[in-house]
C-alpha cells in the first residue's frame, strides 16, 4: 500500500485503543531517503543509531542483574527546535518550505481542521487541548511560502503533527501521526516520525512505542518498529459493562 494511503489511517488517540490496533516497539534507525516528487529537497537526513540490543534485556525475564547504560547518541548533532526539513523553488522565484518544529504551541482549531482533512472523527477540543498540553513532545510540520526572504501573507500552515507522551526517563509512546493529504506521498510522514524519534533519543528515552492500525503496521516496520518483540504483547483494558 502506498505511503500516502497508509498515513491517512495512522494511529490516533482514544480513551481505550480498539483491539484492532497493535503495539509496536521501536528498535533501530533506518537511513532516510530524500523527497522525490515535485523537486522537493531534503535538508537534513543523517540518522543513525542501533540501541535495540542495549535496551532489549529490560523486556526479558531474569534480567534483574542487567544495568542499561544511557544511550550514546552524542555522535549526532542535536536537533534544533526548528529547522527547514525540505524546500522547493518555484518558477516565480518564491520558495516553498516545510518547517519541522518541536517547539511552540499548536492551535487546536488548526489541528481540528487538519484532522477533518484526513477524515478523523472529531474529539472535544478541551480534551485535544489537554492532550497537547500534557504531551512530553509535540512535533509539527508547517508549510511556509517565502518571497525574497519574507513570508508571503504571513502564511504558516499546519500540515503535519505527531506527539509523544512519556515518563521523562525510560518510555515514550507516539500518538496522532497525521499529514495533510495534499502533502502526502512526499516522505513527510516518514521524516516526521524519524525526527521525533531522534529528538526522543537525544532526551535519553530509549523505549519508544506506538499503537498502529493493522493497515499501517508495515509502514512503521519500515521505520524500525517491531510488533511483539520477544513475545511482548500490548494489553488493553475495556470496561465490562
């Protein structure tokens, strides 16, 4: 299935995730590929780390004596809070940019409009706002059109988002991966998840999970996630009434 179709059905928050979702655990980086359609150029794409062996004992039995050392990711340049992920120069000389950011607030109405575009069911805005506020990290993609270095008509449009909750020490779970349908098929969803993972690693958080619909399991496996590692299963509680 094509990536733009996969992204439209990416994992989303629910009070109790439905049984058709699968728990996936991240275990390695894959080298990223550039954006091919429409002349977009990837700006930053050096990702490398392989920490699965260092954190695997934490999931295994009889591992009380194992001490997991902090992940060594110092060899990588720290991700800036905001940077140009990709850009394209138009025939009129204007420059279209995709900005990746892990700083700043997300306007809930902009997020709701984005969710509407991919057909996600609406959620109470008060809960969406609380979810964003209580997230450990929120990564966004914004579209910006610049002419002679200036933003045209102050346009800075939200076209993608993913967020992570965390215990701020060991574990993080990624939620709400979403990309505007008009920008899908360019590798932006892949880049968004990759950069979010790298930002989490640089916070020394090595156990990264997410819940994925069965239609997007392959997409996340290609990004380094593994379903049921060593037989570990995701467990869901549902009210009996």
